[in-house]
C-alpha cells in the first residue's frame, strides 16, 4: 500500500479524492491522509514517517505549499511532492521545481492525469528505495565477501559463467589459533565471539597489509591466499608478523589458561580458483583447491604453537630474506612421499 499525504485547505477535496480513488483504496493500493495546511502536514509527517508522497496546494493559511516543499526537502530529501495549484504560471512552476517538487498539476484537476502522475511518482520513489536497499545490501555483502571475490563476480556476464574456474599460481597460508577451545569451555559465548573477532582482526590486518586475500574463516582459523609477484615473501612477512604479535599478547586469563598462539602452514604452487558449491541452492564459496592447498593445511596441523612451517622447495630465491630452521623430512597425511620442511624463525 502506498501512503499519500494530501495538503489543501479546501475541505471538500477530501471527499472528492476519496470518491475518485475509491477502487484503489478498497483494493488496498492507496491510503490517503489529509492536512489543511503546510504546518499541519509537517506534524503528520512527524507522526507518520511511512508516508510515500505528498500532493500539495500552494496557497494555504499558516504555511503555503512552496514553504512546505523547502521544509520537506530539509527533513526528508527522499520524500517526493507533487504541487496541485490553480496558479500554474511559469514562475510558480519553476519555484516549485527548484524547491524539490517532482511534478506540477494545474487546477481544475484532471483526475486521470493525476492518477498517472501519482503512479509515475510512486514508481520513481520505489526505484529510489530499491537502489538504497541494494546499496545497503552491497555494503553488508562487502563485510562477508572479500573484494577479490566481488571483482570476480562482477566480471561475470551470466550465472552460468560463475561456475567457471581457472588454474593459478598462488601461495596459501592456514593460520590456526591454537587451543582457543579452552576459552569456549570456560567463558560465555558473548565473551568468546568478540575475543575471537579481535584476534581475527589482528590477523586480517597483516594479511591485507601484504596484499593477501582472506579466503575464509574456518572455526578459529584463517585461510589466506597470496597471488602475484613476490607472493611467498609477502605471505611469510604476514605470517611472521601475525605470529610475533600473538606471542607478544598477554595471557587472556588464568581461569582459561589461554595465551594466544598460532600455528601456521604455508605452501605455494598451482591450484584451481573458482566457485565451489551448489548453483541450484544458490550457495557458492569462491576459493582455491588442489594438492598445494591440502599440503598447506597438513603443515599447519603439524606445526606446534608459535611455529610457521613451509616446504623447502617454496623458499628458493627468498632464503636470504628470512631465517629458516631445517626440520628434515615430514610424512604428511595422505602423502606417499615425505617432504622437506623448514621452520620460519624470523
């Protein structure tokens, strides 16, 4: 239902409007509210903020329609008004339009023309509201989806193309907050969630600083992807910064016996990037998958609190930038051959 405020000092106009639009009123399409002057209209707008549009005369006692336009524009610039007046000279029309009127109708009123004007105005208002809703939804979406993913989605021309994927060279890091379940066992959820978000925020800032993208949050872990030049070095700098800042944080509480530490696994190589999920359900997850990703996850599982593990083969060309400790060969889960693993000391 569209709610329309009619502002006119002619008392018989209410009866006329009600008669002319009785079908739409009965059908629940229109609801009319009436005011005798601009001041009364402002009071109604305060009490009924759900009014969609205004139909207003110009000449009225206490406050005229042109002044009302100015007041409405100050208080609610999205509210649209149509002026209905016997004074349809160019000066009044230009003044009304300059003060925010959406349209101008001259008296005596052609009610067929008025109905068309009302529909046109309401359609414009609904388009504005839809645009604002889309903007709000987009801003909310940005809180849940990485900018890289949004750019990928916008670049696709159809729903079908969303399921396309590509093979990329990238570096993946899994950063796990070790032992966080201790807090979950001893603290209330309203304490646990803000604290976890605080730790995540610290991690994400370092990842973004090194031009990485957060792929997803997995429980109390973060999966990050680094693409482009110097990706391994950038990933390692981010992970070292996360580890060092976590190590510097004090014990959360003796009750929980929890000190924030992270275990980290990194790996670089070829992987498939794209949307994984159900197109029918409209639930997709833009991510990277492949053996290189699995190895990074296995390394994180093998890392002790405060450790950063990486395959030796990934450190070619950057060994002079960091200090590594050779941990020898590891046999990772579901891997037939052992792999040479290094710990990133600093």
